[in-house]
């Protein structure tokens, strides 16, 4: 069964500092990976996705993620965060072998401090 | 283009009552999902559907039922509500392109409290 582990439940970070959110997955060979952001009292919005091709994926709002097949990881990074990046971030995996179910990690809450 | 629409946005139920959470999408997506979100627990899959007439259980289906009579609609039914079903519920939809699942689009959520 596919699963997703987000290693940090909370990440405090100062404004303009870099941030990395870690995501590891367990699944079969063909996986599709996503990062979503959830602002308070809102639904989930796609940040970026990896379907195939280049392992470095760029998304919205200056975020990027790197797919590492050997380490089964898909870590999210931003070189310089803003106060507005305060939100919860979710990593998700989808696998054809699992019927294209979309499985989410437990989330990482990012708090950007001035 | 409305995307994924959920109703109601908020609801308070008494223990033992039942209700239906509505979800409709206008993107002609095959796949639809229901998740519940509890604090610190991420999103847990309740039920999903790969097309009209086809549904399957997710991780936490007990106490819920679904139907998919049309491509657009995927209602979630709660029978005999219990306090453990207090949560925020999200509906999502996505399509397949060449067999590859694209990103999911989410509704704004339904905040349900069972008292």
C-alpha cells in the first residue's frame, strides 16, 4: 500500500530564510507526486507536481521540489520565505498500481516569523 | 468555471442524526474523492470513485456511504452521526490523461460538528 511520511509536523522559520519540508513515500515504481498548500480555513491548492521528466520541479510562489527515486523522497524547498507563506503543506502520492488513489501525508505547518 | 463545489460549508448535527454532504464538479473529471481532515492527521481517504456507477472504500469508510449516479455528483452520506465524525470534509476531483492521474482539485470543505 502506498503511504506518505512528512517528517516534520511544524517548521518555524524567519522571514527571508530558506525552508525545506521533507517528504518520503512508499509505493511501487510508477508514482506521481504532488505538494499542496492549505491556507487557514481554505481548501487545498496545488503548489507543484511531478509526473515524469526532470526530477527538479518548479511550482508557484517560488517553491521547488526534487524527486529522488533512490531515496523515495520529494522534498519541497523555497530559498526565501515570506510571511504570506505561513500555511500547512501536504505531500501526496498517486500510484497506478493502487488504483490511482491519492494518498496524503500528515502535513507540515510552516510558521514564518518576522 | 466553478470547479468543485461543496455544500453546506458548516453543519452541526446531533448524535444519531444523518445528513448528506453534497459535492459537484463541472470539469468532467472521472475520479472523485472524499477526505476527512482532523488536526495534525493530514487527509484520510473515506471513499473514492473512478467513474459514474463505480465507488470504492478508502482508509476510513466506516459510518459513511457514497453513490455516484452521474459524472458531476458524488454525495457523501453520514448515517447515525457520532462525535468521532466531527471533522472537516473535503471533496476532490481529477482526471486521467493517457492513464496518468493529474492533480486533484479541491472544494472549500464542509466543517461538521457532531454534538
